[in-house]
């Protein structure tokens, strides 16, 4: 198991940076957190500036403590139109004609009886 140690301090953990100057031959340097900090700061600042310039689709995740503003859209309340009776079983409607017919049928039964 290999452990990367700082080139400067020979301490671990360290991270490997590949640096090239003016597009020259890249050098790999292992830097502990202390040594790497200035570089990381530079990178962070540059990225911040870039994302500022880009503006529009801000990733907004890694930058400082930008409060993630969760915009809640007020849930539009839909006036739930209660289906008046339509959904329910309609009460059976008996017409006068039907009643008369029943009466007559009953009367006939009686007569036949
Ligand atoms: Zn170091």
C-alpha cells in the first residue's frame, strides 16, 4: 500500500498535483494540506470568479455558504368541485304512473285471489 506524502514535509496525507507552467512539461508534486492550501484557494477563487461570470446556471453547491434558497411555489389550491350527488347512487325515483300501475296490479291480484 502506497501512501502519498508531502514533498516538502514528508507528511501524510498528501495530494498529488500535476502542475505545468505556461503549458510546459507537467510536474507532479505531492502536497500536504498545508502546502496545498494556497493552490486550492487559488483554484477555488478562480472557479468562483468563473461561475460569477457564467452567472446563469449557478451550480451553487460548492461555494462558501450560499444559502440554498428553496423556493416553494405556493401550491395552487384547486377548488375541488364536489360532484353533487352525481357520483352517488341516485335515489330511485318512482313516478306516479308506476305507483298507479302497482296499485292496479295489487288490486288485480286481490280480485283473482
Ligand atoms: Zn507540506
